[in-house]
């Protein structure tokens, strides 16, 4: 047993030390951290719906003001969603979260914020933002993005450019296992393709994000796959086959929809553009390395070095311009990084104040039967992702309750893991303050909200998952899944 922990003069025994050898994944590490956070807050956290007020305040302030100034009372020369900064909106929400729960001192609340910000997933996300900004800034100054886009346009027909971006993003994300990394690599290319082919910028970026979420959901090495299978006791291949029954058909339908919508606009005048093959090399190397499943930070680091060398060799970069552009690219990601930090802090406080527990209680009380259990698991992780803005964290937080629901309502482990992963990716793929939309919008220099109308894959995936639940898991392989579950038991 560990030493007794003191809080406000009273002793309370801490949980027994966990076996560190069983921490096989980031999901297990996050679960341990969750338990430690609850210990430091005084034990079990009671449900408290009022603790969800910060996220409601943010939605009303940011999205409400954006819609008002964009469509109700527009301001000349200014985009409605930039009237109130997303950073300011989240600062207000954080202030609300800090004022709540008087049973905790201000210092204790700050410690919970620090732990939320220090989560492994958040730290990795911040690094990806920073490295992606440097790579994007350097590529822009060197002309690498333009050369790569021109080479793609010389191969891909103009009427298939946007569906092509979706397909490439889906393949790369499937290999990399990370949607944020895929968006980081492909968003600059989407921006260049949009500019050179006179295509809708938000549409191009949204296609990349949609493809990235497809791969994130299905990849064997994705954090969401690891978290969902580990918490539900499912085999990765079983979860993949369960996911594929919906994700692959939806992806094919999405490509058709994207192609139809893209063709309905005025024909794009792609034209003929000059390009330097040397400057395009770093992008293709990055794409190939991404296909091998290499860590996205290492991929971006290699891309930065190659872009620097090729830019100098091609004469488009000098020592001064190279480092100036790297600084400019990194600075362009500062707002995205600040938003990530604020969301992590707010999510940690809402969890500590009982907001997440209130969601869990609601799901458990109001959903019954096998289909109800499946719907409850999906709604649970979807709402947690909307609140936490991190699909891996949402899966870890929902895992134990989802496991209980699946056991009570005859939902097999593979189905529960698929529901957790897919619905978290649906939420993560459409929220304007999620990492995927923020990094895509940051690189493109547009509002994340402007991307949402073109996110056909996440929206169609939601429709597909509703059909999956209503048809009782499509009634395919249920007996096999149950037998597999019984064998594991």
C-alpha cells in the first residue's frame, strides 16, 4: 500500500499500486491517470450536469456570435466567426469552469488543469501542430507545395481533384494511424491544389479531413483502435472487420458525393503549370514514409530537413529566408496550440466537477435493450468527444461504462469497440474546435466552421452508424461475434 494521502486534515487510503507491466498502450496509461485524478479530487465524482456549463457557454458565445455576425448582422470586410476569437471564447469558458465547484480550492483546480494539459495525447498534438507549422511555412517559401500540387494536377483530372484528395488522405491515414498527422501532411497540398485549380478551399480541406478520419477509424495502429479494443477486450482484427462493414461502403458513397458536388460547380480551369521536380521530392518522401507507419513527428522532421535542402539546392531558399519562413509557419500555429491547451484544461475541470459523470448516468438510465445499448454507447462517446475534443481521451473515459452496457445488453466486444471508435471519430471529424479541423483551418487560413458544410464523410458515416444500430449490427456475423466473445471469456 502507498502512504496515506492527506487532504484537508483527513486521511484517506489511496488505491493499490497498479501493475506497470500491464500498461501496454496509451489507453492504459490514460486510465491510470484518470484514477489518479479522481484520487486527488477526493474520491468518486458525483454526477453534476451543471458542470457542463463551460462547453455550453463556449458554444453559445463562439458559434452563436459567429452565426449572428455572419448571417444576421454581417460586418463589412470582416468574417462573422472572427469577430469573437475562438481563444477568447474558450478563455471565458475556462473562467466559468474555474468558478464552479467551491469544494475545490483555486490551487487544486489549477493542478487539475495542469494534469489535463500534460496528458500524453495533448502533448503529442501540440508537437504535431508546431512541426506542421514549420513544415508548411518552409514548404511555402521554398515553393515545394506549389510544385507538388502542380505535379498532382498533371496526373489527376481536374474534375477528380477533390475526390482524389479524399482518397489519398484515406490511404495515408490508414497507414499512419493518425488523422492529425495526415491533415498536417496533406493540408498544404490541398491549399495549393485549391489555389492552382481554382477550387473551393474549404471543400478541398474538408475532403482531406474526411479521408483522414476514415483511416483514423480503421487503422490497426491508431490510438483510437488501441483504446477501444483494449477497454472492450476485443481483438483488433475483429474490430476492423466490424468497422469495415460500414466505413468502407460509406467512404465509397462519400467519394461519389464529393465528385458530384465538385462537378456541379463551374469547370475548373486547371491549365498548365510549371513545376520543379526537385522541390516536390520532400512531399513524396513524406507520403511514402507515412505509408510505412513511421511516427508522424519523425516524418515531419525528415520533411523539414528535405525541404530545407531541396529549397537551397533549387535556389528558392537562402539561410535567412529558410529560418524566417520556419518561424512564420510556427507562429501561424500558435492560436491552434492555445486552443488545444484551453480545451484540455476545461475538459479536465468538467470531468473533476462531475460533468462527465452526469453524462454517463444519463446514458445508463435512459437506454434499454440491445439496440438501446448500442445507441447508448455511441451517444456516450460522441458526447464525451464533443466535450473533451479528443477522441482517444473520450474512448478511455467511456470505456468502463461502455463495457458494462455491452455486457448487460448483449453487445459483443467487437461491436462495442467499433461503436466507440466510429462514433468518437464522427464527433472529432465535425466539431469546429477539434484538432483535425483546427489544424486544417490553420494551414489554410480559413475558419474551421467554414469547413463543416463539406464534411460529407463524417456526416454520411453518422447516417451509416444509425442504420447499423437500427438493423441490429446489420445482422451480419452476430453469431460469429458472440462465439468469439464467448471463446475469449
